[in-house]
C-alpha cells in the first residue's frame, strides 16, 4: 500500500509540473505590484481546466503524503504510525525508590 501511494505521489508530481509549464503566465508576479496601474484587468485567463487540474493535483499530493505519514511505522518507536504515537501508553518501568536515606556500606569493605 505504501509503495502504491509513493508511485501515485511521483505520478501526480510529474503531471503537476507539466500542467504548470503548459499554463500561460497571468502576470508579473512581485514585479507587477510595483509596476504601476497600466495593467488593471490582468491578462486573459488560461483554461479553467488547467487551473482546476493544478489545484486538484496539489490537493492529491497533500492527501497522499498525509496518508503515508499516518500509515507508516515511525522510526523512533517500534510501533505503527501516527495513531500509535498519539495514544498514550503506560510506562513499562517501576517507580524509583525514595532517595531519603543513604545506603549502608558493609563493614568488611571499611576494615583494613
């Protein structure tokens, strides 16, 4: 399942790059904001299908990435994916004894 999702992400990325390269430029980017008011209405819009396809592929890549993150096992813990990291588990170690009294030294070690 994880391999299928990775293949789908790669395929969607390649298609997204082609869709972005096919589209006509819509403006000057940051330069158009400082250029003045000569271009008030902008350029003629590209086909709506190209824009909708671009947004659809971007959303698909995001969803596929989130699904892989939830399903894949995490590297730090031995368990499963994100859902097992969210659910709290009880600690496996016993509590430490109180540190009130120092431990006694055997008398055999102190005699010389």
